């Protein structure tokens, strides 16, 4: 092999490795987004269960962290965003179409469900 052929082979391999890293980074972002949306869905179901269990109407105040999170409650531990965002809890029982918890990455990385009204 000549030096030029060897250089071309190395460049091709480096290009393939670069494509692999870009693909895995996109896969990781997608997995983080999906995990965050599942956390939002679990929080929403917990809020609805608490609402039904205590016969509350939408809009009534409650303490999300104290009422829903803890051993033996609706969520065993506080959810953490896989993309390193932070969650903000609603101070009232959410009306249909609104979320009980929102992620700080909702606007930038798409950490929000497409159709929360069906939850």
C-alpha cells in the first residue's frame, strides 16, 4: 500500500466514527426526551389518582411534593429529568388538558408531550 492509500483508508474510518458519534448523541437526546415525557405522564396519572381518591375538583390547591411523593404514596420518589432539566410542580389540581408537572427543557429540547389534553 502506498502512503496515499493508507491516508484515504484512515480518513474514511475517521469519517465513519464521526458519523457514529453524531448518531449516538441524537439517540441519547431522544431517549432523554422520552424518559422525561414518561415522568410527566406518571406525574399526571398520580395527580389524577390523588384527585379521584380525595374527590377533589380541578383547580383546588394541593402540595404536589407532600401529597404525591414518598413511600406508600402515588410516586415513590421525586422524578428527575434524564436530560438534567428541572421540574416545576403545579400548585393546583390541573384541569383537563394541563399538566401537573412541567420540565424546564420543554421549549428547547422538546421535553413536553404532543397532546397532553388526552391525559
